[in-house]
């Protein structure tokens, strides 16, 4: 039978599955057919799992027996290639881990398996999540489903492209400095970066341990909220996780703050600015109170981020030495083994960040760079704390530009880093942020999506979902 995957939501699929309109096997088969049809051009997947139909049969058994049925039973997911699934290859899109198999399930995977989700496969990404275009993958770039000549964003580009291209109903990505939200904006989807600690990082390959968060990528707010509710919560395997708060907004009138400093950013595309201003007016018409706020230190966010992140990268990447995991190359001695293995296994962007991070942590430079960056990070956190004492939400663009062409910025790291200018503040402060579709712009006859971003105080995802849902409707 034909299933309208383009307009499918989690609730609609759940209703259809439990009413017997079609089976989980039918649903999984529809997505496998889409992958076969479209992914040769998009390259969202690095691997489509061979047991998808078997997983779907287990979901059908649950539904038939009416046991342990959840909203996610039989729902087809794609998974970013840096989240461990036991027994599966998990490569972080790197030659270093090309044949590495997960030895355990990440907490988020364990929770989704318990819910009865069906995993379609692992998706392409920037190597070890370092990049904003999915061009840094060791296995070739992913293409934007809206325009195959353009990037889907990154580093969760494959996960986002799988949903935007109707090759998965929902996806899991990770967000260290915008890696869920920026590609969601480029591909016209909803992407949530939860509060730091809201979702367990156990089983996520670490890039920046004080920044990383796993989050959902979906077509609408409701789907993103459903997945978040399933994967969030305290986990004994991750000491940074926090309890789910019991927040209710009821009929509270939410206030939105527009940070004056953020809107003076150089290089903000006029198309993006016009779209943002239209979104502000839409929120006003919806009854939201909108006011200007000040985040005086937000201007330093990018500098702070690209000082701290390479430092954490250089520490986290030290484990990939040719001894413990993955690739191994023989040298003349043990030290030469390390050099040869890392030279063969790691791409240019990963090497660049390791070198930068080692430099800022080195003797004589630690205080000048790393320590100062941490002090400014605290100032940025305090700015957010003060603003959220007065408003419920902050509204800014998700990215300064629509999706750019493949190859356009890859040789200019600074230009690529500048694409993160609106997304990194949320990771620095640890606050939740969501990108929601806000329209399209015509570029050379192609309709390219645009997105806006809402931020709220720690553990206040409820406000993001409320405002996002109002805007969406």
C-alpha cells in the first residue's frame, strides 16, 4: 500500500499502526523504498541496517498483543553516526573508526529500543562532529534535499537530510555549537538542542564534553517534543544529567526578548533579517509581548567557543591513538605508531582543531587563552540568567545565511566558523534552544528554507514547545 510519508507525523503513524491501517513492516518498507529512490543523490545514510524489517516485525508483535505499546512503537528513526548502537558500526564519519562496532547502547538508544522504535540506519556527519556543512565526512558530503548543489548544514547533516528527504520520520542528532539547529534551518525542519544535562550523553562520542547534547530532529514541534520526552531524564551513567522538571505554563502570557547586540552582527544576510523581522511581527500578532534585551557579552561567543572547543577536542581525541580503538598503523616504534595512525585516520578539520586546542592548553598560553575564555563564558551565562529573569524567551535567527553551495566555504575555515554565530551562545550557556522553520527564499529558482531560533532558561523546554507550536500553527 502507498503511505503518505511526506505528511506523516508520529501521532498519525501511531494512530494508523494501532488501528491496523497498515503495519510497522509496511511503514518501514515505505521508508526503505524512499531511501532506495532518493539517497543515491542525497547521501544521507552511511549504512542502512539489514534488519530493519525484523525490527518492524517485533513492533508489529507488540501492537498485535497490545503489550508495551508507546507512541514510538514502530516509528522509523535514523541515528547520527556518533551515537553508539550495540553491535553496529559507529564511525563518526571517520576513517579512524571505519570498522568500529559499538560495544553497548547509548542511553538514548536503549530508551528508544524499550519504546519499540525502528532504527533505519546511521547517517552521515562532519567527522567527529567537527564542521557545519557535512563536507568534512571521510565518506563524502551529504546534499541538501531542497537543492542538491547545496550543503544540508552540519554536523548532523545526514540526520537532517534523512528527515527532510522523507527517508526517516524522525532522527537523533547531536549539537555542540549548533549541529542540530543549523542544518534544521537549512533543510526546513525543527531541531532541538536541549538544556545541558537534560539528555544523557552516555554512548555519544565526545567532541566537547561541556557542550555536547543529543536532541531530536523532526518535521514539527509535536514530534520533537514527543522524542524529547522519551529520551530526556536523569541517567546514572552520566553524572551531568538532571531530573525532568515539572513545568506548566498554563495560560501564562510569554514574553520574548530580542537581543540588540545579536542583530548588529556583520554579514547577516538581508534575506534572513527580513524573514526574522516578519517572524517578530507574527509573534506579536499571536499575542506575545516582544521587547529589546541586552546580552552585552554575546559578541564574544564565537571567540570563546573556538578557544574552548579545540581545547576539549584535543583532550577527547587523545584516545584515538591506534591502540584502544579502530585504525592502527605500524611505525618504527610506539610513538611512530601514533603519528602514522592519526595521520592516516584523521581529516584536516579534526587535525586543525587538535593543533589549536593543544596550543591554547600549552604552558604559557593556558592563562592567556583557555582561562580567559572560561571567564568570559561565565559572563555570557550570567547575561542569560539576568535576561531570563525578565523574559521567557529569546528570539534570534538560526543562521546568518540560507544554505550555501557545496565547496563554497570548505577551504575557508573562518567563513565556516562564522556560520555558527547565532547558535554557539546556547551551548556556552547550557540553555535549551530550538530552530523552527520560518519560510523560504528563492535562490536561482530553488526554494531554500529559513529558520528562526528560540532560546529559554535552563530546563524550560516547555516554553520553546509552546511558542514554537503557536508559531507553527
